[in-house]
């Protein structure tokens, strides 16, 4: 398989780093603007009061965790099919971001759960299946850190990435398949129009943040793979023919 | 001030700490990867520019 074949040069990498910082600044300013707008226009909910505003971070984090895992599944499948290193790196970048968003979703859910349900945590189907998803992808990242052979690491990661992604529909449907403390999914018909608009723009802003993270991590992984490939050549005694 | 304000502030603060923390981690990882690639390029070219 084609692992260990990426070669990049340093100058474009530095240029991309500067551009990445500017894009990152823009992405976070957009997120700040959407949150400020949503908080300012949202009236208190009849039952939850101002606590409802946690929806603007908890729900987008959960939705975008699913988008990250969808990318993991597609990239892992492509790797198993075509054996290209870039698909393995994309899956790994998306898995790291997905695990981050899953951890954030769980933590935000606990913060919302304490004043709403009176408890930080319960072994409810939605919470438990999300925690399982989180630990699968933490395991995925640990696996990548401990397997040295690039081909074997990529194949095993693709298998775990796909298995983990199979859990995503279970997480989504858990509130309908089992009787849970967690509410069923909201829809525009069950939400106040102000809440719907705010939820959508925050979901889009966090989606842009997540896609930025995945892209940035993917490019860094390409640089790391290129550096590893060069160090391997050095170890084998190959010198010369490189233009920095 | 609503009774639940600490939870609301906590949720938004946590979101920003996590996202900005990961952003810093990404930039550090990029800087280290670029440095490693530069080092490898220099080693491989044997100091010839």
C-alpha cells in the first residue's frame, strides 16, 4: 500500500501556516458573532428559562461530531479500497476532531443535565452510546500512536474507524429506540422560529470550525509523513537530490 | 441574574476553552512538523542549498 510516500517541501508549508492562521482568526470571529447574535435575540424558554441557550453549543457540537465521523467512514472506506495514504491521514484527522467534539458534547450535556434533570450523569441510552462512541475513537487515536508500521496502522485504523462510525446511527436513533431521559430530536416544527434560526447559524459556524480543524490537522499529518519518509531515507543512507 | 447563569456561562466558556485550546495545539503541531521537515530536508541535501 502507498503509505510513506508523501513528500512536501518546506516553503509552501510555511506559506500555508500563515494563511491557516488568518483563516483560523476569521473562523473564530464568525463563531463569536453567531453566538453573540443568538444570545442577544433568544427569549427565555417557558420551561428551561435561559438554560435553553446551552442548546446553541451542545446541539451543534453533537451534529458536527457526526459529520466528522461521516468523514472518517468515507476516508476509511476509500483507504481500504484504494490504499492511498492521504485517505488514511484524512480519516485520522477527522477522527481526532470527532473525538474532541464528542468529549465536548458529553461535557456540555452534563452541564445542561445538572440543572435540568438534577444529575450530572445517568446511564441513559443516548448518554451511554455517546460515551461508547467517544471511547472507540480515543482507542482509535491510541492505536495510531502505538503501531509503528505505517501500513498496518492504516489498515487497523480504517477497520476501527468504520466500526466506530457504525455506532453513529445508534447514537442518533437511541432516543427513539429506547425510553430515555434525554429528549427526542427537536425539529423546526417543535422549536420557536428564533431558536431555529439561532441553532442553524451556530451549527454552521461550528461546522466551519470543525472543517477548518480537520483540514489543518490533515495538512500537518502530511508534513509529518513527509518528514518521516525523509528520515527513513536518511537512515538508509540516501542523501542528495532534494531542493528545499 | 438567572439562577442557572453559572451553568450557561460554564457551557459557553468550556466550548471556547476546548476549541481555542485545540487550535493552539494544531498550530504547535504544524510548527513542529514544519521544523522536522526542514531538518530532514537539510540532512538529506547534506547542507547543499
